[in-house]
């Protein structure tokens, strides 16, 4: 079975280590994780996620 690809959008002002911790846990179960700050242009995120549509609302964390 193909493992899911997970996109974590990280708030720019959040200095906690919660997001890298979660990314490491997901990587341990072989889920590809793309970890990006929410200030990254959505077009760049789309390109990295193989053209999948990326939608977000400001200040949301998308799992």
C-alpha cells in the first residue's frame, strides 16, 4: 500500500519544536513529510507535492 504524503504548514512565528517532532514521528512510519513555513508561496508547495492542490487558511496547521 502506498504511504500518504503529508504537508505540514508551520506558522512563521511558532518557535516550538512540536512540528519537527511530529514530522520525525511521521517519517518513522514511512510517511513522506513536507514541512514548510506558511510564508512559503503556495505555488512552490504545489510543485513540491507533485502538482496536488494545496489549500489553506492563514494560521491553520494542515495535516
